[in-house]
C-alpha cells in the first residue's frame, strides 16, 4: 500500500466492504463473529442517518476497506451545542502503522468542525496504549475529573 489512502463517508453501498471491518472490530473487543448482524446493524445506522461512518480504502477503485471510524450524534446541555461521540475506530492489522487511523481521525475531526460541533468525545480501554498514544498525539486530552458509569440491560 502506498502512503496515501482514500477516505469517504460510507453509504449503504459501502456496507459490504464495511461489515467485515466492523465484525473484526467487534471481535477485537471479545464479541463472537456475526458478519450478517454487522452488515444489518451498519445498514440500519447509515440508512436511518443515526451515525456517520468514514471508511478508508487504498484507492477509489479498491473494494476492500482498510479501516473505519464511526460517529454518533450527541449534544452538550451545558454549552447547548452539538457534540460527536467517536464510538468506533478500527484499522486492519495489515494497514496499521501506515497512517490509516490518523487519517480517519483527521476526517472525523473535519466533519465535526464542518457540522459546527463543540467537539469530539471518545473513550478507550485503559490498557489500549496504542490508541491512547494516537489520540493524545492528535490533541485529545484525557479526562482526569470525571468517572464514566454505565448501566446495561440484558436483552433476551
């Protein structure tokens, strides 16, 4: 792969290239492989305009994705502004250390700025040092003042 990559906002027609990446991402976080479910989930998010996904390819003609980033909309009540949650970032092992992740992060930042958002927010595992180094090199600041709490419901 050359040093350049081609990044575009994903549309439903990109789901066949995007779904294997999303499936690998989920498996990285300990989930079972479910390519069909990944494709259905992404198709729904994109077609219902519930998320913004950018996919990286080696070129406009290339059909195999190198990585993706997914943003979900949110808002800051305190500042009364839009905020984007950078929920997912994944780069294939073969494309790592070739600035694909950095390119996707830069595209997400540009999109957030273009949409008039206050900014981007993200979280990552405390032991994901590689991701933390990338985020901090891009100017993200680790929050030292707030804890994150989750409440999950088991669905049958």
